C-alpha cells in the first residue's frame, strides 16, 4: 500500500507567526521516515544555521513505491492527531476535514522537459528545460514558432563544448530539424536557444512529441508511457512544472465530489515546480544551500476568497503552502510600492525569516 503525507494548515499571514524547523521523531519506529514538525512561535534561533544532519532519516529503497496503485485514491492516509499516529484510506479524507473548510490545490501540469540529442560522435546529451527565458512567460513561450530560449540543465555537459545539437523529428506529420545552441552559464544551468524550421509547429508541440516526462530520480527507473497520466494530478491544467506536486496525486474525481458534498470549497493556484526540488543539499547548514526561483500565479478571485474565508484553509502539499505564505510578503511590498516591478515582487530566499527575526527582536522584552 502507498502512504500519503497530506499537509493541513490554517493561515494567518502574520510575520511574527511564521513557523519553521523540523526534526526526526524518535518515537515512531513503525514510520522511520516520518518527520514531525516542531513549530517555533518565537524565532530565537536563526534558521539559516539549522544543520542538515538534523534532517537525516532512514529511507530504504524497498519502501519507495516505483509505480502508483491502479486506483490512486486507494493509497493509505497517515493521520497524526493528539500525539497518535493511525492509518486510514485516502478516500476517507473528507471525513477528517470540517465543513466550511477551504482547500487549495496547485493546478500546475508537468511538462515533458527532458530532450535528448546525439552528437556526431555518438555522445548522448540531455537538455533539461527548467525555466523559459525568451519570452519569459510560460504560455507565450509554449506558443512560440521557430525559436524559443530556456534556462536548462545539461546532462553530459563535458561532451558538448561547442556547436549546435541537431535532431530530425516529425511533429503532427510534418518533418523538421530541431537545433539546440548553448549560451551563457547561469549558475549550474545554461541559456539554450532552440530553433526549428517549421513555422506551423509550436514549442509546446515539440515538447509533446520529443520531450520526456522527468520523473523523480529516486524512483531509479526509466520513464514509461503510463507516467504521462499517473504523474499528473487529476486537476492539472497549467503547463510549466518539471516535477508534480505529489501531495495531490492521490485525489480522484470521487474524492473531490465528496469534499464538495460536505461543503468544502475548492480553490486553485499555480506554482511551477523547478528542477531545484531535486537538487541535493551538500552544505552542512541550510544557509549554504541556494534555492531556485519558482513562478506562482494566484487569481484575484482566489485572493478575495482567502481574505474573506473564516474557516480552515487547507493547503494540498508544500507547493501550495509556500505560495500562500509568499502572498503576505508580496502584499507588504505592494502596500508600500503599488507600482512595484516583477523583480521587486520576488520573495528572496531568506526574506520571510529575516522579517520574522526582526519582528521577534522588536517584541522581545
């Protein structure tokens, strides 16, 4: 059976109530991989100095499900209530949520972001599309014909020193030549210009035919055709992620219907998960690990519902949580600078914690 970890939180959006910290729970031998959150209302410690070793826990390969169950909502639901751990089926989720709750889903859709090329020498080069650059809007980039630029991770980079990579492919019955040319280095990624010689074909068409779905590396297997359906949530809509918001993979139409019948409101937002989610942490302290930037989109209607809602706000997974938490900091910026630029609205890696530490220092006797 598969076990689902489901995230439930009520949001207040106050900086001095930001909570952080997690540690391995020693009293759960049946779940050696379970981490229990330890919230700190008064942030006396700088979270940048949390040691990565405090998060180590055993996770044997045999405990990792390589494939989902045939019916995704038949996974186990792990419950932690009043200090006790029990199990149920995911179909029972509506029983544990109070009526008048508001549940927020991340409707991002995983793109087939891995492109494989062979050099004339026979060397295999993998180009992993991370983030659109020109144009930098996801929807506009997918609609591009003849040229699109992306920030990419390059597999077997040492074999691609210069020159363009080429691949002859057929899209919608039309043959074309796709080329990839490497540009400037951006940290561990590179600017890559893609060009193709058919103006009737979009970049989205090319990814759909030529791209490979990037499943998590810890599955230790090749991508299969079935992953195109099972590695997407049933409510996925907006293309852009290179990894699925996995907490939502267990939902089915019948579970969503049961939530609605109970009086639970369903809302959506978008966060496109970047490849940084797979980036290994090599530093001894969290401060030494640079986080990637992620694109988020929240409609005005959803914002108004969040503000007006008086019940519990239930976030499906960490991608929804960090989107909701970011709204506070974006709101503060707009309050002080209504004409703030996109760059100024970017919530920096340590900004929420610096705000919390400053607030804690202000109120500390």
